[in-house]
């Protein structure tokens, strides 16, 4: 499991007084940084091998400014070319949001999904549920 | 159907050269402004009657800087207290993203879902699919 | 003068109930898009010839959700390689923010400022104060 | 001095491959959180006593994804009602951006600047240059 601690930013609140819902996909993307590194250790964007196909977020409880949030990220399923990721956001020992992201190992040259190579699969294994 | 034209911002691109995926939930929330107005014409946040329960986005094609994007928003289903919304993003006559949002008519005082009143329901009807 | 109309986004408000101050540099950058196009009509990032050296913003009055904002952008001074830009944000006929941006015509290969070519200077002239 | 470590987010890069310039004011605002707490320990927005009058940022060097950034924040001058703050952003032992923010101790009821009370002044002293 990947664990990331995020300190909510004042700029991330909205007029209802809590963290705006559009911020959670940003935190969850940051939660996937460890997957980016496992898949593509150079982080070089010229041969970036991932594309995002789908995300979803369920807003479980209000998220407040002034308390850290822990983002927990695990790989739920590893397909031939797809990586399905589950996210949870916890604040003050309470689950406040969950989410899923479907990423595809992708060849931007041919514009097609590609098979996840064995060495990448191996680096992803410790992040599996 | 609500139609919103968005000009992608340079700040919304990312290092892969396209619009970053976390921007689409922001555009889709802006696509729901017309629903906010129909539900709560004053837009006063002190008695705001909506809460967001869930969002999902499917990334269909790359979204580019330099071309306007049209966000199309319709209400798919109107429940007793829930409003299920469908979004589409179109750029250069191509569907580039779709999404769904589940909103709940909500009483922040009692912290509970509430029945959508008839006059709100009436104002929402023209936005239905 | 370049004029851009921005509809404030709910996600751009903060817990104090107004548009968060960090949003204004984003709107002002969008106000400079017409300068990007005049300087570099292709908008191709591979030979992008501008770098931002400095920005400043003065917050004159609260900016509200629910009313459009007009961003007015003019070139204040055109140096050998620098372009100094003035921004104003107007909402409900009131000046709500002003700002300045110092951009430099730049050669990313040699990592040095470069002389603004005559044809670029000509395309910038209509945007001058 | 307040020190904050920020991990640049992929969503914060832009098509030029580096961190977009509009992100730095967001990090600098986060760098001021310790000042918010010193001025207004409850962080309650209903009696928030600060308003931002001005910001400026100088972009000294490119800021990269993949390396942490340290934001250093000090109070440069403490006036009767104003708090002038200096920010620096450091990445890989290199100064990459500097900035200033002018905040005003403010009474939102009377809509006027107010004198910084002695106990607030005392809590701000350790953050002074």
C-alpha cells in the first residue's frame, strides 16, 4: 500500500467551508505517483507509458482544512495492460472519500494499449492489495 | 441540455502536453452551475441545499490546448432526493470525455437527504434528458 | 487591449466565501493567451519562445461567485527582449484586481533571452497600451 | 522561519514540462499557513482577521516534477496592521523562486484595517526575519 500525507490547502477549500470536491482527484493522482515511479522509474515524459482511462470518486464525509489527510492507494487488479487502482482518503481516523482509477499501459507511438512487461509487473507487485 | 464553452487554460495542461485529467471534474462542476441556479436561485451558501455524493469521468480522447471545449450537461434521473447528471465534453466535433455526477438534495442542518420540493423539480425539468 | 470574460467557478471560491486569491494569476495567465498567439502563432510547445520572469497582483476588492469577470490585458512596455504586461480584473463595473507580468522572449536551447523579432513586434503592437 | 516541504504534483506541471507558474502562489499561500495559525489559532473562518493586499513572485529557475521543494517563509516587516512576508522556494539546493505577500489585519465587520493586537504580535515574533 502507498501512503501519502496531504495537508489541505486554504486554496483547496470552497465557499461551503470544506475542501472542494474537485481537489480529491488531484490528491488521488498524487497518490498514484508511486505507481508512476514503479512503472516508469525515469519519470521521463517523452516515453511515458501510461494513460488514464477512467476515474471515480465517492464523497463519504466532509473534508476539513486544518487536519492532515492520508491517501492510501493499492492496486486492485493487474490485467494484461490495465492497472486498476483503489484509493481511500482518511482524515482524523475517519474514511472521508474513496475512489478508483483505471490506468492503461500504453504506447503513445502506435496509440494502442500494450502488454505490461514482466519487470514492471514485478515492481508493481508490492503495491497490490 | 446545458451548454458551456470552456477555453482550456495553459495552466490546465500537463507535462504530457495535453489537458491534465484532474481538470475535467472542474469543467464538469462548472457545467453543473445551471443546476445549482435551478435548485437554489439565490446561490447563497448559507442555506445551500446540495451535496455531491459521487463523480466519475471516462477519458475518451486527448484534450488539447488552443481549441474550445463544449461541456454538455443533462439530468439523467431525478429521484426523491437525488439528481443524477450526465456530462459530455466535445472538442473539435469529437467526444473527448464523459462523466456522471450524483448530487443529493440535502439539509445541512439535520445532515440528511431531503425531498426535492415541487418548485425545484419544475425548474429542473427543462434540463432533463 | 485584450478582453477575456471569465465565469468564476465554484471550485475557485474558498472558505471565506469569495474567489481565492491564487485564482487571479490563473485568470491573468489566460488573459495573456492572446499574447502567446501573437508571439508564437503555432502555440507549439517544442519551440515555445517565452519565459515568465515575474508576476504581481494587487487585490483591490472581493471577487464573487455568480458574476462574470472581465480581464483586460495590455502591453505596457516592449523592450529588446522583455514584454511587460498590465492586467485588470473588473466585476460588476468595479475594478477588483490589477496585476503585472514580465515575460521574456527566450531561447530555451541556449537558455538565454533573445531579441524580439520585427514580425513578432508588429503582431504585438495592437495590444500595446 | 517557517519551512514547508511540497512534493510537486503531476497535475501542477504544464505543457512546457515544468511546474506551471500559477502553482507557486498556491505553494506560497500554503507557506503562510503557520502565519494564519499564529494570527488566528482557531482557524475559524467566521471571524477570520486577515486579508491579502498584494503578492509578487519572481521565477528564478525552472521547477521540476519529481523533486521535493522547500518553501521558506519569514515575516519581513510587521506594521501597525500590515504583515509583509517573504517567501523562497528551494529545489535540489537551488533557489528557484522568491515572493512577497502583503497581508492586512482586518475587521470584516467594519471592512477596515485594524491594529494587530499585542498577543498576536507576540505569536508572530518567532517567524520574523
